[in-house]
C-alpha cells in the first residue's frame, strides 16, 4: 500500500468505522506513470450510511478526503452501502470501467 492509499484508508476507517472497506489503487488502469496513486476505488459498508441518500454519503467522503482530492488523487470511484444494501448486493461492488483517455484511447 502506497502512502496516499494508506492515508485514505486510515481516514476512512477512523471516520466511518466500516464493517467492510476495500480500497483499490486503480491508477495502473489509466495513462499515468507506473507507481502512481491518482485513481482509487473505495467500497465501504457502514451503518453510518443508514438513512442517507447516495449523494449525502459521497459528500461525507469527499469532505473527509478534501486534501487528497485537491492534491494527488485525480479520481475516486465510490461504492457506498449500508449493511442491508451490501447483503442485498451479494457482497460485491461493480467493476470499474476501462480507461479510454490519454494514450489508452484507441
């Protein structure tokens, strides 16, 4: 886990105390130098999301990670679930689409 990924993970766990969290550095899927920490996918399951709409959940994460999003992080795919929603989903989040930007386009 790289330093940016570790900071994101630690902040999310401390703030939301999730029942499940998965943070994936998906930078390799994009037109960035090897070892980059610019594109992430976050899957988070917490009862803190009970009663919140998706936009409210995302806003709370964006607020928490404002410094990272203003700096090294270019993209953050969010998959936010309550415990019940996670169970209904079969405990799985959708795969991220392939990048078609930059030198990957063709």
